C-alpha cells in the first residue's frame, strides 16, 4: 500500500507548553512534528532530519535564535525558517528575516495563526524545491545541448567546409560565375554557423566559469585602438567617419585583452552594420571615481523602444521585415556576459532613426569587481 510522507516541521523553543501546543495544532493539520528545547540540539536534529520548516524562538539559553537561523540557513538550503518572537522584539525579527528567516510569528498566537504561517511557509518550501528541480533540469539540458552542439553539429560543419574549400581549390576555375557565387555563399554560410556555435559555447562557458579569462592589468586606450584598427576596412568600405575622443592615459582596469577586444569589435561591428553609408561612429572614454566609461555612438537606424530591453537576450535580433540579418543573435549576449565577468556593466540607449549609444563601464584597477 502506498503512503504519502507527511511534511516535517521542527519546533525549537525553550517553553515546553508552547512546544506541545504547536505540535498538537500542526499534527491536526497533517504535518509530522519534532520539538526540541534549545538551539544547539535543534541544529543537530535539523541537520539529521532536514525538515521543510523550522520554527525558531528568538530568545533561548546557550545559543540565540538569531544564531540558529544563521547556521541553518547556511547549512540546509531548502529549509524555510520562521522566527517566533515576543511583541517587544519585532525589530529583531526583521533582522532575522534579513539573515535568512522567511517569516516571523509574534507571541501570543492562536493555533489558526500558527497553521496559517505554516501553510505559507510550506508553500514557499515547495516552490524552492520545484525551482531547484527546474534549475537542475535546465543545467542537465544545457550540458546535453552543449555536448550535441560541440560534437554532433560542429564536426560535420568542419568537414563540409573542408569539402567546399577543396572543391573550390581543385575545380573552382572550371565553374561559371553563378556556380562560383553559389559555392562562395555556401562557404560563407558555413562560417556563419561555425561562428554562431562558437558564440553559444563561449556564452555557456562564461556562465559556468570555464571560459578561461586571463586577467591582467590593461589599458582600455590600447583595447580601443586595436579594435578600431581591425574594423577600419569595414568603416572605409561604407565611407563611415570614425571620431574618437579617448585619452592616452586612462585608469588601468584588469581584464582579458582578447575577450574585451571581441566585445568592442562586436559593438563597433553592429554600429557599422546599422549605420548608412557616410554615417558617423563616435567613441569616447573617461575615467572618474574609480570607474572607466567608454561610449560608442552611431548615427544609424536606431533600435525601436519596444525592442531595446531585449537586445542582450540570446538569439534576439533587431531587424525590419525587409532586412536580412546574417548575425547569430548572440553577439550582444556575449558582450554582456564578458562585461559581467569583468565586474563591469553594459547599457544601451537609442532613438529610432537617429542612432544608438552603448556605454561600457569598467571598474578601475583595485576597485570592487576586480
């Protein structure tokens, strides 16, 4: 015969009459109840039994309820902690909630009040458990997806690209221009897919802390110079004017040079993509109050206000119905993840038809976040 295990509640209070009253009221509501008269023993029992809820009295001998809550909150992630307190100690109850308690129950209280608080706590416990399961399932699916992308997709793409390159090298001059164009487009699309896969794998690695950032003191002036040099051919091709107002000496920051260059190239590349010919891109930087802020502005098409909040989301792309955007939709997601990994921030503001500005904020060397 199948039985359903009752949810377990632990009462930690030095008043025997209160413990007995709580046990009777909660058992009538269908809970399993354990009671203990002081904090150290309560911690021991909680560690052994892993209750869903622990009611903890604020004032007890040997160890205070505040200390019990801190320890249990640290040691048992899924437990819901509820402080029992007298009317004169509401301030302490609020402090306990800041330290990990979910709720508090002022004395004196009725059985109905106790059961109502217990139900609220149990609902919260169930939500925590469900959230934990969903998080674990998400991590499992991400791991499976990363393995699939890394091996089952990337390897065939490499082979296809190599075949296309070999075909072009061996017999490219025998094909007419239309066929050569088709082969070239195929190769270009394969490169786009490979780049998208690498972006996605990089984003996943950053989230898991396995990306391998090699941080060292560096100059953002140098980063900006290298990035603009790499983008120069694309600026020239569209006749876009690049204006820079970057001091030779900015406060140093700590970071991974190659990753930050990728961030700047992504943002400048977007500016080039969405700025019409003969447009303008402006890059400026300043150091102030322990922070270095870099601004990258363009005179491009801008981003609609209803789309602006989502531009850092994976696979989100800003484009009109007539636009064909070959981007992966992962570039700005990568930028945000890298900035966060450096203790920095990235923000965007835009006005449709007038242009977009990205602000990149870095903590200066030795500041919080380094």
